[in-house]
C-alpha cells in the first residue's frame, strides 16, 4: 500500500465543550475561574455552557439565554444588567415583588441623624 501524504483530520466536536452549571441565587454561573450572569428567571436551574472562540453562551432547554465575551482575568465577574431586570421590575410572575406598589418602586428614605453624640461618648 502506498502512502498518499494525507494529514490527519483535526476533529473538534462541540459536545466536548459543553459544561453544565447551576445558576446561583445571584444569577451567576462560574466558568474557568470567572462568573457570568444569566437572566434571573433561571436561578436554581441547570444550564448548558458552551465556549467557542472568545464567547461564552448559556443555554436552557436548547434556547440561548446569555452570551458574554470570555474574560481572561481570574475571579472576574461579567454582568449584563438586563439579566437582573426581572428582580427590580414587575413582570408576569406568580409572586408579587414586595418592593413594588402599583407598578412603582417603593423607596425607603432614611432619616439623616446627628452623629455628634457618638463623638461625645467616644471621648468621655
């Protein structure tokens, strides 16, 4: 048999790059020492994480739910603020958000207090 000078094929399958991650209460998943946000409605669910080139995608039941550039720093947190929108605005949810009243965000103003009494106690 004669060698034909063929080089071996480089086989890289996407299945090798899929990782499962559970979405934490802060809407973050971890990947390669960093954390990336996903939409709040996926908290507690397992999502498939796929890294291709310099992008990281998260999928739930076959639907892409998040896309981020991969950070090459360590312990970095990469956030899309839209992923937290459901936590701050009223959407069609089974549970009412206690910080909303008739569609308006309830604000809890704090009273400004004179702190000079603490100085008096400290230096007595």
